[in-house]
């Protein structure tokens, strides 16, 4: 076959500009070579949100590099804007096919970082970093961060056996706690049986043993005394040089029977020695905004007898008070009659209210100590001789949460960070209805027709779903001031992150280059920017107004709005939780790449945490597939790769170097095998289409199925340079390209060992409107650019050009028309890609016509209106015609089309 001549992008800029007055031009990727040359291999880094950390306990981030530029063994140096060199630890995250670095991870220690921006550049200088010291024995890992020593057993139920500072034990017996019930609180059970399931360790791995940042991964399960496990856990502990704190990423996977295993409490607990006098022991909670709850275990204010200003001011500030013998005699002789309050609890029962209570000891009444709306999730106990802080990130957003301090009046107290508060009703994971007689596929399809819910008995189980939480713990020499507590709180709530600019990443060419930056100045770009911002802010407001918060819900959006009831359809089948439908995740991440805005990053981050954990089965019969949209996040019987796809996780992983997100993507590498057991098209296609007796063959659609597998294989190959993964990816691409109708052949059986698809015998061209809208477009374009495989690229270009083409054009080229297809607006970006690659101004014009016509998407943008009064429960904003599917696809199409067709 004669090799097709490809018009260069530079040539297309000139020809399209001449032919169309410059209306349909190329992406700014055309300037990549000049950009990289000018930069000289350096990258400027800025703080996300321009917020430099006043309180720094160490931080990690990721950086992209241009192909062929940075050698795999390169070192790096970080220079602040005042020319001060900052100690830095670096490691590879991904490689280009030529072996050069594509993404790198970096970490800096817990030192002051007061510069506004930094320059990161490769270096050949060998630098020996002095920092964390680690001893790894058969039974114990000891980590010395340069001030704090942690001892981590490799078995048992203690994740940290002791924490020492200056030779003194600051905390001990760190363990994971789960409170179990055999019935829900609301059920009419004659007697509810409660028990504690300890977190038993099965495996400890020193994942990163380095000078500035070290990571320990702890795996295990919560077990009953009889050894029955109902929850698996994966805990990562992060230690930074010179840090007075450590970070925990805490993941659970539910393994129980939701009909009999109810979680009453889930938390992390430590024992603390209490050395100070009762009136020098202090409790702190971070309340709303900058508010701090601050009390001593034995208060000295408000007494009938005045201890004096020196004593009161010292106690209020958390400093050591003068010796008791220096107190006024009428206070010191009766001080033992002042009650000591040993127990404190802050309970955030929902997103809008918290309460603080205290009592002297168990067996006595609680006193109401304070109330508020949204506690920030940080607590502290201790005194002038040392204190221990603990906090849960996104605390009120992930309610019900609880922070406990107990026995602060004794020699040893106990603190617990509750991720699921025992003061709340039990965690109930049961499906929300009894099936309503849907015991056959025809009945289930009839129900789907009216409620959009794809139900099947046994498929609505929560078995295997996960949840990840982030916590921080501080080991302090004294009681921090209120200002210092708020600085700690800021570090917990908004972890500092260094980022490269969207413009830099666009020029480097990662993520397909499918966005534009401020360098693109046009009326169209200005109009799109306004509308993109409007949609983002609208959904921000929906999250707040409709309270899309909670342990299992935070991070997700709802699917469709019910204008009659003025609510999102939270209780209507498949119209409720969105579960990544039509690439909501990708919309947010590409919008972050467009803007670089902190608010966008944080919303996308929360969605990535949620959709990667809660919406996916990580164990059990449906692992590692995700669940389609439903009233329950895990409720739909459509268990599919399009939800669990690594395409939705890659952004967060590469921008933050987050190991847990890396786990989620690695889960998907062999996910195609799961389709042997759980066939996506089992209800709608005859078995001879997908059935096979060969365990090494499985039917995959070339759209949502292969797009997800390709994302997983591409990412794993980039991360590990595993040649077997590369070969499977290439074989799958090549065999799609060799199909009679390419992507329009729709699907085939794939060899699980080689990745190669059988060649279809059918000459009919077909298409599904869903194939390209779950990450296939973005991954296919990235592979197109990355590998330049002629057979694959030809097939992909054909799909891009003819999906939205007229029936006559389709029939002429494909042999038959594709019939009536949906989502033409979202597919306009495919037409735009074909226009760019073929240097075809006619196609470019057609792409914009498809986009603005809005078929299967948004024809005209709705206006928001505010509703209050007796028609709604609470005041809220709604907009005509806005749905999450359409918004996500409009946003992606807008950004992609501009990136592909407009001048920079």
C-alpha cells in the first residue's frame, strides 16, 4: 500500500488561512518546537491558586516534559524566584516511547517555601540528599524524619506502634477501628448485636524509601474475633523530612453482606500520654471559618475566686501556667474541686450542622459545649509539654464525621478521627427497592424504558466498592496558638500544590493537546470562555444548593433535573447520580487545563476521588468494572469499563503523583477479562455476537470498551515501559485498523493474551452514539499523535469524518448509511479533528455547523433563575434545559474544537 502523504500542520495553517480567511486554523501545538527550544528544558512552577503555604509539612506534585528532551536518568533542581535552591526529590512517572521522561514526580521537605514561583530544570549534577533515615527489619519499619521517629509493625493491628519526639513518646497504639452492627438502627430488631472489628495487617510495603519523602503502604482487613472480614483497607502513610506531621491516605473496600453488615463507626485511633497538670491540658477544635474551640481540661476562668491574670492568660494561650503554689491560696487549696472534663466530641451529622459536647468521664452526663454549621475537621489534645493534632480533609463535605478526645483527665488519653461517626445512624448499603418482579431481561428492559434504571437481581450490591479519605496528624512540642492552628487547618483543607501553566502543558503535548489558552484571542474563544465559566459556576452552585455531600456522595453530580418538582431526579432510576456519564470528569479536567483555576482543580479532584472509588467495584464478581448511573452509585446492572476507565484518572495522577490513583488505573490493565463474566450487551444482543468458549477471547466494542482498555494499557506502558503491555496495545490498534470498516465495524473478539481482535466478516458499517463520548475521543487522538500508526490513524480519521456525515456521504464511502445517530454536537470535535489532519476547510466549516446546530446537545444556553417560596424546600437556582450529559459534552466539544481549529 502506498503511504499516504500527510500535509504538515504548518502547511495547513497557510492553506486554510488563505482559503478561509483564517477562520479555521490549527491548534497552538504547531509552535511546540519553537516553544521548547526557547524554554531550554526548564519549566516555571506556580502555586495552585497562587496560595503559597505558610504552614508547610512537605508536598508532592507532577510535571510533564516534551518528547525527546529529558533523559531518563536526569536529575532535577528547583530554584526559587529569589535564586535560592530548594532540596528536591524526583522520580519518573511516565516515559515517552523513545525512553525520555514524559512525567516526573517531585517532593520537597517541610521547610519554609515563601517564593511565589520556582524554576524546575534538569541537571547532571549528582546531589546526595540528607534526610529521612529508615530501618526496615523483618517485623518493623522505623522512620526518622529528622525530629520525629515512627515505628510501624508489619503485622498485628497497630499501623503505628509509637511516635517519639526528642526521646519522648507522643502517641502510641495507632490502629484502625470499625464498629459493626448486624442490623440498621432504624430496623425493628429485638436486639442489635454490636462488636469491634479491628484492622488486622496482612502486608506492609515500603513503597518509597528516599531522603525527602517516604511512603509506606499498609494492607489488611477489618476482622471480627472469629476472623470474618467485612472491609479491606489500604492505608498509605507519607513522611517528609523535617516534618512535624504525617499524612494518611485511607481507603476501604466493602467486602461484607449489606443485609447484615452495618458499619456504625469507622476511624483511626491513637493513645496519647498526658504529662501536664489538668489545668495545663488543652483541647482544640477548628470550627467555622477561622473559629477555634479552645478549652482546658480543668478550666480556671469564671471561678468564684480569681487565680490572677498571669494564670488565666497562660491557660487561654495554652502555655504552662505558674506552679500551683504561686496561685492565690483561696484557689490552690480548693483546685481539686474544679471538675476536670476528660471527654470531648465534635459531631458533624450533616453538611450544615455540628455540635461539640463534653463530659467529665464515662457514666456522667454530656454538656453541650458549642454548635455551628461547618466544622473544618481538625482537633488537638495535649499541653505545653507536647500535643497531638489530627484532622480529616473535606470533613463536613464527607459527613457524618466525628472527632473524639477521651480520658484527657487520665495519664493516657485516646483520640479518634471518625470517618463515619458512631453518633450517626449506621451506614446502610442495601439496595433501595426489592426488584419489583424484574426477574427476566424483557421485564428489566421494560423497566429501563420508563425509569431509565437497568436493574438485575444481585447486581445492585455494594460488595467491592471503595472510599478514600485523606487525614493529617501533627506531633507538636507544645500547644499551638490559634493562628498556628488555622495555618495547620489551611494545609489540611487546601494541600499546597506546585503546577506548570496550562500553556506549558499544551505546548508539551500531553493529554492530546485538546484545550486552548489565553494566547488564543478571538470572538469565539471569548464567547466560549464566558459560557464555560457559566456552566462551571452553575454546577458549583448546584453542589451547594442541593447538598451533593456525604461520605458516599461527595464528588459526584446528579444526571438530570426534574423541573416539575424543582429537584434533580435523585430517586428516579438511571437519572440520579451521574457516575461519569458522558465524561463529566473529562469536562472538568480539560476545563482545569484551560483555566488553571484552583476551584476547578478542587472540584475535579473530588470527582476523581469519588468516581474512581465509589462508582467502581474493586473486588467481588464485578471487579474491576464501574456501575452506570443510578439512584445508588453501585446500583445499576450495567457494570462497564466506560465508568472504571483510567482515562478519567490520568490527569489527577500525573498532576499530583498520587499513588492511590495509580492503583486504580493499574486495576484496569486486565479489566477486559471481566467481560467474560459480565457481558455489557447480554440483554440486547444475541449470544452468538459475544459468546465464546475460548477463555482467552472476549468480545469488546471498539468504543467504550476498547477506549477504556486502551487508556489503561497506554498509562501502564507509559508508567512501566512494559513491552508486553505495549505489544497488546499496538496489536489492538492495528487489528482495529484492519477491520473491514475500521471503527465502524463496532467490535470483535479480542485475544486476551495478545490484544489482537478477530477480523470481522461483516461488511456492514455501524455506529453507536456512545462509543466516542466516554474517553475514546481523547485517548484515540493521543494515540494518533503519539504513535503515528498508519492503519489505526486511517481508521480513526474515517470514523471522525463520517460519523456526522450525510447519509449520502456515508453510503458512498462505507457502503451503507449509519442511520439516525445521536449526540451530533459532541461529535463535532471528531469532525474538527479530521479537518485539522486532512487540512480540509470544508470539514472545518462542517464541524462548526454541527457544533452550533446543537443536535443531541445544547441548541441554546438556558438562563438561570432563582426560585424560593413554598414551591421548593429551600431556595435554589435552576436553568432551562441544563443536563449534566449535555453540559459535559458541550464543554468538551467547545474546548476541543477551538483547540483543533482556531488560531493561537
